[in-house]
């Protein structure tokens, strides 16, 4: 007695999303008309661009926080020195 365990291919499912929105995917025509910079960014993974921009924003925020902290510390020292002299 021989049992045959063969699997059917999974590509028999119907892709309704692509069929439903196939006429609305107009990005490819726009990409061909875009500048070289935009085409380069779209061809690579955009996650690295997003990561770079977010890192720049975080470093700027960190810089301003350190700067404000130094200014506040300087003002506190001035207030404490004036209180000691009075």
C-alpha cells in the first residue's frame, strides 16, 4: 500500500488586491518622469533615508538640550554666587 503525499502549489490563490487596484497604481509612470535623485532614492531602500533623517533630527534635539542645560547651569551658578555675596 503506497500513500502519495504531494502538496499542491500555493500560487493557486487569487490575488484580489492587485486586480482591484491595478488601474490605480500610477507610481511607475511618475517614477520614469522623476529626477535622477528621486529615482535613486526609490530604487534603494527608503528605510535608510528615513533612518538618516530621523538620526539628524535626534542629534539636533540632543544638541539643543545640552546647550539649554549648560545655559541653565550657568544661570544657577550666577544666582547662587549672588546669594552668597548678599
